[in-house]
């Protein structure tokens, strides 16, 4: 299936709306909903960052088939020096790739969130996988270990289905049997997460968290940080959803937030990729009359940073640095970058060039008052291009 990797992430966002009202977040099973007061002035965001994809493989197809070590080193330096990030969430399925990128990030003075993203592994396979990843995270000096992402969809055995795509299709179709099966997810998922956390903690001495989907009801007791992929807006409903996570008494991280690069993308949030690109066409092309709008992305970034800062979020990671499978094209019909969440666009010659969101992030992050130790001050940096 040629379009599995690029459609899977967009399709999974439909699950939120299929099983929950928009802009609402789950509480741990057994807890009641309550208003939580947050003193925004006393809880500024501690760290601001970005996700960096090393390649994950839903359905067997990699989101980053070409992985060059020198390019990774240069791109990590851009994240540290030009974007002025405090932290980076290194994601991907290959432990070796994760370790290589994480080592460069540590060398660049970034807070490293080592984030394995396995696909289609069973519970029995996940434990040795995470054990190996934890060893590598400890070796490279990572600060936080993220024990998977939305495992109810991407791991085998929690929900029925031959692969992640089949599980997502079943849920988004609204099939009664698929939705009924969701009632069994908390017990299966939380049992697995407890075992993973125990395995990781025996090998890794830093903080541990898990990148949860907003439809997952996670028991956060085994973790140090509460984390959610938090695509939302500045509405009161979304803000209240964030506040409900603070009932656990732990720092809250937005492990993903972002939007695509076309007019109206901010309103669609995490669903922004859906049906934008026709991957069956040769060559792939934009599926409809979308208008490229880099300011849409930049405005959304500024808006959400303000929301997270005001609501006391500890750390937030924009999704993502670059969409390596979505090249930019001068002809709007073939400008696949419109469906990308990256702050860099992939040019026809394979290089990366900054978007307006890149400039907006650099300005916001550089001017932010970080609670992290200062790694050193640098002078003006030319961000006119960042070669891949």
C-alpha cells in the first residue's frame, strides 16, 4: 500500500472525533470531571521544542526512507541554533536511528526526549524492544524516555485488526463492534504500559512518560510526566480539557501540536492531512482546490504557544521539523508540502528551506524565558536555507 505511511497519521486523528466530542480529554477511569483552577502567572512553560522524525513504519512503509547521518547532524544543529529550541522529541521505530539523532541532540545542548515509535508489535515483542531502546537512551544521556505513542492503535493486540491501518479504519468507520471494543482498551493498555514502564525504569535513570491519544484513558501512576498529543485551539473547551490532566499532580507535556500549510488548516488541526493528497495519482498531487498559506501555520503556532503557556503546560513539541515525504512544488497542483506540518519544506533538489512557521518559532522560542539552564548565547544566524 503506497500511501499507508502518509495517510495513517492523518486517519488516526479521526478516532478522536469518532469516539469523543471534539476538544475534550479523558480522565483516568473512575475519576470524576471537575473544574481545576490553574494560576497561569505561576506556571510558565518550562521548555519549548519540536518533534524530529527518524522514520516509523506503519504497514511496513517508512515515513523517512532516506536517512543520512550527516543530514541528521546538520538538522539537529538547526533545531538548537536557529530555532532556539529547549528540547527535541526524537521519534522513530529504529533504535539505532533514534540513538544517532539523540546523541547529536545531546551534543547540541538540547533536552532529549527519546521517543521510540514501534508499529505492529505485540505485547511480548514490545517489552524487549523498549528494553533495548532504554539501554540506548541511557547510553546517549537522554533526559526523558517516551514509552511509545498511541499504542491502542499502533501496537498489535489491544484492538482487533491486522495492522494499524485496519484498526483505524474500523474505528473511523463507526462499526458498532469496533466501538464496543474500546471499552476493553483501558485494561489492556494500562496493563501493558505498567509492564513497559517497569522494564524501562530498570534500565533508564531519567524521567518516563507516554505519548497518549486523547481517546485513551491512561493510568498515569507509573509515569513521571503526563503527556498527550494535543491538537486543539484557544477555546474554553480545549483549555478545560488541558486542565483536567493536572488532577494527576504531575507535569503536563503536549507531545504533539501543529497544523498544515494551507488556508483553513488550523481549524482542522490534527485532521489537516486527511484527503489533501491523492497518493494513487502518478505523480501524487493535491486533491482539491487548496490554497498555500504559510501564515496560517505561523499564526496557529503562536496561538497555541500562548494557550499552553497560559494553562501551565510544562513542555510542548510542535509536530514536526519536516515532512520528508511531502515535497514542495511551484505548481500548486503538486505542492504536497501543503499537507505537511513541518516548519521546513522539502525542495525539489532534496534540500530543506524554512517556512514562515520556522521564522515564527525562532522568534518565539528565542524571546521566551526558559526554565532550562542556559546552554550558551549565540549571535544572529542565517536561516535562509537549511540543507538536508
